[in-house]
């Protein structure tokens, strides 16, 4: 479907299946109706001309790789009906600069936003309870992150390679472990407060954080590395 430029999905369709429009490299516009409840794996992968997409509030799940390598995608609306963001969801969407995760979303899956090199800001709602492995790895333009109060787990490599990240605020007091290589290579990081709930700091968690002048570790930490 390399010559396909526009798609209007009719109202009687309820699901966009796996790999439905994968590789439609000329596709620049798609209208998704309110009847759609799920978007399958790799459904728009490698749609390199797609610049904007609005996901309707009827959609409750998005499969992994759904928008992988949509390198022209600049604007994306994610509805509050989404409870979980799939794995490797936006990898290679190099033009996305800002993403708002809607309130009601509970988990950010592994590699969900990895490799978004132009992503400058992201809003994480209080409904998030888990941030997956490598979820923001190599988001090299991201400057600040606020981890909200209900997060219980931050996966390994979550912010690895975020070289412009200078400030991290951890509001949650439910996190017990800073996992392996969580902030590895955050070379601009100069400010972070480790909450008292942390009992373990994993291997290479702050390796190559060359701008970090001071790190205060709570008395509750029993294991480092």
C-alpha cells in the first residue's frame, strides 16, 4: 500500500487489526471513528508520512509497535480511555516533541517512548502506578520529569541516556527500588532527591551522571549496586 495517502475508516468497523496499515509509507491522513475499541500491534508501523493522528475515546487498548517508526508524526492525541500504553509504542517517532499521558492511564509499558530524540516534555498523570523498563531510554531532549505520587515501580534503564535531563522530582513515597541503570548517562542531571521509601539502589543507577554534585541517600537504603 505504498501509494495510499488517505484512509477513512467506516463507522461499522470496531477494531484495527495487527499490521493493518504497516508500511503504508505515503499515508498522511487517517480518520478513526468512535466505533473503534482497539488498535492492533504494528497497525501503523513504518507509516513514515503520517503527521497527525487523533485516537478516539472509544479506544481502550493500543498494541505494541502500533506507531513505531512514524518518523513524520508531530501531533498525537491519546484519550483517557487508554489504561495501558503498549510496548515500543512510539519508538522512532523522531518528530514528537510533547506528549500528554491522559489521567486514567495506569502503566507505561517497556520501551513505550524509547528513542524519541526530540521529546522535550511529557506529562505523567497521578493515575500512573508503573513506569516500565527503558520506557524513556535515549529521550535526549527531555529536560525535566516529575514522577507522580502513585508510582510503585520504575523499571531498569527507564531514563537511561536522557542526556538533557537536568531535574527529576520523585513525588511518590511508594517506590522501594531504584533499578539497574535507571538514570545511567543522564549527564545533565544536577538535582534529584531520593525519597525515604527507597531501600535499594541498583547497579549503575547513576553512572555517568557527570553533572550531579550531591546525592543524599536515606538511612533506609540497605543495598547499593
